[in-house]
């Protein structure tokens, strides 16, 4: 069996440090995520009663 060398040090930090999001982009994505969550929640609340009977 092959032995792995034990002198490997794990990387620290970001994989792509040059690809940072601006605070405005982070806020825009967070707002989009919240809108998506709200739309999905409406659909989930509508269909959830149909799945409650499957748990019994």
C-alpha cells in the first residue's frame, strides 16, 4: 500500500481571493434569496397538508 506523506499543510483562506463580492452585491443577493424564500414558502404552505397524511 502506498504511504501518503504527512508533511502536507492544509490551505488557509479563500480558494479565489481575487473574486470578492462587494457589499452591494452581497446585499442584492441576500434580498433575492429572501424573495425566493417567500415565494417558495407560499407554495409549501399550500401543499403541506397533502403531505401530512403520508406521515401516519
